[in-house]
C-alpha cells in the first residue's frame, strides 16, 4: 500500500519561539485527533532542525523534513547545507526541486539529480517536485514538461533507489495564489506521472510510488483532492503555518 503523506513546507517563515509553539500544537493535535494512517512531515527552515525533532520523537507518525540540500557532498560552499549534515540532525525527508528553487535560484535538472543522489546516499528520502507555469499549461506544454523533469531528475536511479522517492506535483500557477487545480486536473496529472514512472520502472513500482499534490491545499479542499485515486497526500505551504488548518488537512486523508 502506498504511503499517505501530508508534508508542511514552512518556507522562510517563523522565528524559533513561533516554530516551537507551532510544532507543539501540531504534535498534540495529531496525537489527540488523527486516526488515519497519514504520515506527517514538517519541513521548517534550517535553523529549526536542531530542536524540532526533539519535540516529536515520541510521535511515530511525524517526521522531520528539510526544504533543500546542497548538490555537493562537502567543502568550501558558504551558506550551503549538505545531505550529510542533515542526516546528522536526524532529518528524514528532503524537498528537492521545489518550483521556487527552480525559478528563483535557477536550479537545473542536472543540479537536482545530484541532490537526489546525495540525499539517497545519506539515507534520506527525497520529495522530488515537478510542475508547470500557467504559460506552459496554456501553451499545451505541461505534459511533456513534467515528463522531462521526472526523466532528467530521477530516471538515472536504480529501481531500488527509486523506491525511496516521493513525488510532489505542484502546478506553479496554484502556489500561493489561492487558485487550486481542479480535482480533474490534479488527477489527470497524477495519473500521467504514474504512467510515466511505469514506463521506466514498471507498473508495480509506479503503483507503489507516493505522489503528493501541492498548490493552495487547504482544509476545505483537501478531502476532495485526496479522494482522487492517484493523489496520495499534499505538500502544504501557507496552511502548514496554522496548526488547526494543517491538522484538519491531515485528518482529511482517508
């Protein structure tokens, strides 16, 4: 059975005290209210990683994620954080290739492939992001673009390596805009992704791959999105900064 995952991407938000409060609230709510089998992944900014895991080590279904890692193993790369450093802080997951990294920091498919490799080599689990802009969708380029991003970023992996990867589809036109892909649009793209994965790794491997939807996921639209047969959870941005909203999204997973 595929893992069901709700990942909260805090992005560049929350000071230490605010982060401590948010994690504590989420942990308590998940413990008291969540009865499904969804896994929760909290992805705060780097400085929070040092204390975050200590706040939920006793909660078996909550995991720690990083928003990024370097494409180099170590060395003179001021400001970067390596996968090995993340592993030493007991990080579980790493978001790789978020649209903001691709757009603002010009991360290429080749850079992201290197990050995937280092993440796996250090025993971490990649959440590999793919997605298209509104212009690309309107031009009819979105299907090919997503397939190219997956091929270039992941298809060099062995079947064993690939089995550890989580995919996150995030239509860039729906991130932080309040616009959400329709259920049909989300399902169509998730099904296309699964079909493309099957072309490389086979039907069984594709069927076992967790594919998340990211793009203005909220408590009031989560249940419908998660009901789509190929949507296995969410990569949640702004709504992950509000404990009640975020936990309600977790509870929407059936």
